[in-house]
C-alpha cells in the first residue's frame, strides 16, 4: 500500500511537472500582422481588464488595469537604468498577457509596435497603431488627452507613490521625429554590441527612450506610462529586439546577464525618483554586489509569482512561454568577426 501511494505521488509529481512546462506558446506579432478579428478581440480584452474591479487592495486602485499599472509605479526606481531593465520588462509584458488570458479569456496573439517600420513615416498619424479602430490617435487640448479610439474614455487615477489618487486620461503628443532612435541604423548599432553588459545600455537609452518620447504624454512618464495601452506594444517590440539579439548567439546569450543593479544617482535625480531603499537592494538575490545576476528576483506585486532573471532569459521557457514573429521586412545588419576578418552580415 505504501509503495502504491509512493508511486501515485510520483506520478502526480510528474504530471504537475508536465503542466509547468511550456506547452502552448503565446505568439507575439507586429500589430498590423494580426487579422482584423484578432485586433478586435485584443482591444476587447484590454477593455475587459480596464473594467474588472481591482483585487490588489492598493490604495486608490479601482480596476485590474490599475493593479497592473501599480506594479510599475511601485518599483520604477528599481527596474530602470539597471541590467535587469530588460528582464523585468519582459516579465511585465508577459504578465499583461497572462492577465488578458486568465481574467479576460484572450487567447490570440499579443501585438507589438513595429517601430523600425514606423520610424520612416513622416507622421505617426499614418501608423497602423494610431488609427481610430486601433489605439486611437494623438491628443488635443491643453492636456493633450486623446479623443478617438477605444481608450478615449479610459479613466486612470494612480499617481506616484505617496501622492493621492487623482483622475486623468490618456494623453499623447505623437511625434515621428523622436522615433529616429528606433531606426534601422540605431537598431544596427545595438545589435553590433556583443555582450549583454554593454548591450542593455544601448537598448535602454537609445531604442527604448525613442518609443516612449515619440508617443509622448502619458507614455513619456517614466512612472505612470503603463496606464497607456501602447506601453505594452512598445515594450513588446523592445523585447522582440532583445530576443532577436539573443538568438544571434544561442545558447550563450541565454545566460549572458550583467549591468549594475542600482540606478545611477544622476538617473534617479533627473527623473525625480527616490533612491531604492534596503527593502529593494537587499531583496535582489545578487548577493550584495552591484551587478545584476541570473538570481536577481523580479518582483511582480502579487499579480503573478516573483521569478528570477534566469527564469525569463529564454522566451520559450516555462515562465514566459512565448514566441516572436517578425515582419517580412525586418532585418539587422551588423559587422561580425569571421576568422579574424570584419564581415558585414544581415539577419
Ligand atoms: Cu518601465
């Protein structure tokens, strides 16, 4: 009998293990590659999250969208200008997808904004992302609030930590000029960098900032930006780029991590962010050093379990369980060293 129980528990353990594996990968694609039906279903799922009541208990939060935004608000000073900037935002993009799936029944592809394609537009009004039947267009009036599209009436309320909730809407000032940081030439320069320790700064300062500033308004607010649905399209794109960079040298880049784990004083001062206290610095799994390691813990504000950087390095692994599709026109041109000779290569 004891042996039977032992075998049964072994079997259950195996089944549980199998469940944790990545069985069905979430597909990530540029927005314009979704079918019209998929686009509609995605927008409806976003609206669903924006209507579901908050369950987090955070002061001022009223909807699940607020709960999702809070995860970023509470640790803005912890997850930018650091090596775990890319892994944390990879997990955050995934969490957004998990919530759409688990709470709103959305099983279609997750869209990202193909910013390199749009960086050649003379006006972002022409972008497929900023159409009335997509995410709406630019803002107007003194507060630059958007007036068209499915999110024009979205009410947000959360402010920085310590500031009382106060209602606002999505503001935007679309400006294609700033998307230059996402141009082909800019991308190529980041893809050229061979180690993560150097590469993350290129992605953070150059390509990442471009999309935030080009959308402007709420999306250019370093703390509150995830209140804007386009934030997740922007970070989905950035993650697609990091993953592409990783795939150019696998398996080495599945474990290539580094960079400081505390933002510079200059960055914190510039963005008026509080210095991360010991509750963050002692919590990060990096054994006290100022280097991001694979053991660094990514805090998820109780939306989903906390994971480590190592858990999210492989987008096809059990934690993220996703795959990225790229537009047909997507290429990167880098110069690589082949047998001691610098050789241009296109991927
Ligand atoms: Cu962020």
